[in-house]
């Protein structure tokens, strides 16, 4: 039952926002009493905390599957982007920004975990791309990783961007293009252009 609540809470928070959704809303969505939710979660902050880590884990499990499918490094990044797009589809606000604003402790924890996972995956991707001749050998991998992470996170700052439906998805693809152009070889740029056409950019 706990996992059922986490999944529904995750869908509801993503759809309506962390601030506006109440425990009553989630109970109604599930057709259960609020007491049932309180059996597993002390309060809304506790539910937000566990739901955030549940969603984070689910997204990364799906993303990690991509790395075993034999894509080249550039295709790989676009396929991983599709996974995150699936979770964030049609959002007109950034859940990460809401989390930072209303549940800063949860946001801080998730960002710390996110950077570690992101760094490991990106380092692996860059090393693969260099071996494939798609990324330049002389790039400073540690700096590139930090640059890309900073750019991706900036997409979720509503002080910088005004959101409407799919804005986040489009911005993340733009960041991926920017990142790839910065480190790609001529061979890599050709594959990037193919991916941009496939993704209608």
C-alpha cells in the first residue's frame, strides 16, 4: 500500500505542485481514508520527502537501462533525456523549483544525491564519447560535468524562465544541444544534427 500511495502522490505532485496538493487530495485520488496515509507518513512533509526520493529512484532506474542498449554516447544522452521527458511531460512549472521553495531540506538532500548520480553517468558518457571519436580528447571532463549540471539545474529556476507546457522539456533539450556542441568532434556534430532532426529541434 505504501508504494501505491507514493506513486499516486508523485503523479499528483508533478501534476498540481507540491504546495497546492493536500493529504485529502491524495486520499481522494486513491479512494482511501486520510488515516490510511497517516499509517505510513507522519505528515505532508514526510510524504513529500519520501515521494521525492521514490520518483528520483524510479527515473534513474529507467535512465540506467539506457546505458546497456548499445547507443553511441550522443544518442545515449538523447535517449536518457526522453526518460526524464516522460516523467515531466506537459508540466507548466518546475517541480524542483517548488521543492526548493516549499521543502528546502528535501530539495537539498535530493540535489546532493542527484549530483553524485549525474556525475557518474556523465563521466561514463564522456569517456565513451572520447573513445568513439565523438567528443574531443582534450576536454576538461570534471569542469564539463559541472558546467552541464549547472545548466540543467538552471532550467528549473523560475527566476530565470517563464514556463508554459513543455517549456522544461524544450529547455533541457536546448541545454543538451549546447553541451554537445561544446565538446563534440566533427563526427560528433553530424550525429548531433541527426538527433536534433529526430527530436524536431
